[in-house]
C-alpha cells in the first residue's frame, strides 16, 4: 500500500468529513406558521370596527387596515378609515410582544394625522391580539385609541375591535 498518497489526501478527507458533519448537524427548518414561536410575524389584512367605549355602539362603518409584524417586535400599519377626511393619517409605527398566554400578543402603534401638511394630532393604538388556532387568523377583542394634540395633550379616546387574516399572495 502506498501511504504517500493516503497521507497527502488526509487533509482533503478531513475537510470533507468536517463539511459533511457540519451540514448534517445544521437543522433544516421548513417554515411553518403554526409551529413558529413568533406566529404573529408577517402581514395581515384586518377589518376594524370602531365602537363607543361605554355603550359598545358602532361608530361609522368598518374599514380595512394592513398590519405587518416583524421579527424583533416592530410593527408597521396603515389604514383606510374615511373618518379622518379631510385630514390625512400616515402609517403607524410601533412595537409588539407576546404576553404570558401562548397565542396572545400586545401591540402599540403611533401615527401622525396631518392637514395641509401640518401635524394636527397623533393617534396611539394599544391592542391585545389573540391568534386563532392554526395561525392564519386573529381577533382584537378591544383596542384602545388615543388622540393627542401636537403638544402631547390627550384630546380624544375611542375603542375598536378587529379581525385579521394572514396576507396570502
């Protein structure tokens, strides 16, 4: 047996064995929304209904919003609520986190409301989100809405409920 060829191939064999061992040790994970620990991540199409906080009576007609929950706990949302007209409500930016319950989350966002290019209010939305079993839908049993003037003084409050479905292109 010619050991010279075996010795010269040992580094190559050792490197190949390391690559194969590392590849075998690296888990391959197919993305599964149901099994994902951050099941809220992604973009959601939601329908929002405003309510009087005391009586529960509906205010206006339901409207649509898009919410995107990113890895790391950031949130971006936009809404199509005609009640803001003639003012313009910009996109909301915020944060989200899981609560102590497996499928329950807290989220808060802040958006600018402008008229003729000037800031007239800010809108803060604080909500609890409950992910449905299966992970493709959620409900918001209650969202607290606060409006502040440009100086930061609370000027109005409201309540809302919402249902959402995962955006599926």
